[in-house]
């Protein structure tokens, strides 16, 4: 369908841009706090918020502080938070066993948050990188990231998170067959209603740099993730991945990173019409925040404009480190 335009002067498209009232009336897409998922970094300790240098304004939170963040999110109308653990050297092993420890940092945080703020949806990350000695999302054997034994480990990790009370599981590892394997394991264990938000179209991106600092993976990663994450030159492949993950039982799908991949968001939404999320990743946050802190950009305006762009591209939800700040601004206005 093409928008119909009469010849000038019958049509003057500026008529609807004349005043704030008319612009509001004609606005096609809007951002709401209910569209946001807030990624939160965890660390051990009590009452600590440890700043992350490459992500100004973001800190690793102890569990008690994360519970307070969840309460704040609920207050601001943010429906979900997503947990990422910082793990030091002592918990990183070749077998990644900490990943399915029922009492690991993430699983303890899930329980604490669900006990204090049952209304907020808790999302997790499923991948071995926080627990792996070499920073990879899967097991490394003879220099190769092996698929099938990694998938088996991921299902154990998923089950432990579901048992801790997670509402949404987020497999971010890009192994083949993990959605089906996790879904089957959840059904067998009676966790019928745990949702899976698949990181379906996840690109091998340099925009993840600050995140790897935040979770303690930066100095450790050996090589790159190009044998499992997507080639940034590809678009049709994203549709194959989304279709495959949906067919295996994903409830929602994600495109990641966000701003440089809005064309993929639009194609996915148009092709499948399923709940579609984008992740405005750490590097996107860092570049906007870094420029704003130097006075080179208007921080609030670029934050809101970038988030609205995800809605325009067809996304239903956005994972963003700006979530509390954007929600506060939406509440005030
Ligand atoms: C790892 C994971 C990554 C992110 C989320 N989960 C990093 C990676 O794949 O190396 C990145 C998030 C961000 O950059 O904000 N499984």
C-alpha cells in the first residue's frame, strides 16, 4: 500500500507538522516504559554498586541492590529485567559447572527478586561465557567450539534457571538445536510456562566490547565468536535462524545488536509477525553516553530517538541499559 498524495497545493504535508498537537495526533509509533527490558549486571557482596568504566552510569550490583533495581523497574512500569553475572577467575573452569549450580549468583538473584517483586518478569542469559575459562559461549575442544555437548550443558543451565523461578530464558549462545533441546527438557521437567526469548539473529559484533568488560570476559576471550555468531554481511540468514528457532519452540525472538541492524528487525517482523525484540547493546549505550558526557550530543534526545527507532522498525520490546532513565523521562512527560 502506498500513501496517497494529492498534487501540490492540495497536499501540503507540512500541515500536520504545524503544531505539537497535530504532530502528536499523526504520530505512528510511540515508546512506552512497557516496551523496555532492563539488563542488570550482578556481582557478589552486600550493598555494592561497582561502576563499569566502559559503561558510564551502569554498575555491577550485589543481589540486594538488584532486588532494589527490580522494585524500581516495577515502579517505573518496566515489565522485565534481564540478569548477567560477573564471574571472577575462581568460578571459570573448562567444564563450566558453575553454569548449572542451583546456587550460582544468577539463580540466587532470581529467587531473591521473585520473592520481593513477584510482579516483575525475570529474564536470564543462557550461554557458557560467564563460566568458561576462555570466554567462549560453548565448550572448546582442540580449538573448536563444539556444538552438541554445549547444547547438553545449556539445557542443564536452563533447567536450573527455570527451577529458580525465571520467567523468560534467553539463549544467547547461537549453538544449533539449543531451542528444541531446552524446550524438550523444560516440558519433561514440568516447566511448561517458562518462555524462551531466543537470541535468534545474533551477529559477531564489535559492539559487545563493554559488555565483556562488565562480565569479566574481556581479557580471557581466545579468538573470536565468528564460527557461531552471524556474519554482519548477512540478512536472509537471519530469517532462516528465526524460522528455525520458532519451529523449535521459541516464544519470542531477538535481533542483536540493535541500531546497526534495524533492517533485520523490520524483515523479521514483516516475515513472521511474532513478538520481536532488539538488544541495544553495550557498545551502542557506550557511544551515545560517551558522546553525551562530552557535550557532543544531547543525551536525553538521542536516547529517546534511538529507542523510538526500534519501535518504528517493528520491535515489540527493547533490551536497553537506558531502560530506567528512559522510563523516568516517559513518566515525567
Ligand atoms: C554472551 C552475551 C553477550 C552479550 C549478551 N550475552 C556478549 C557476547 O556474545 O560476546 C552482549 C550484550 C551487550 O553487549 O550489551 N552470551
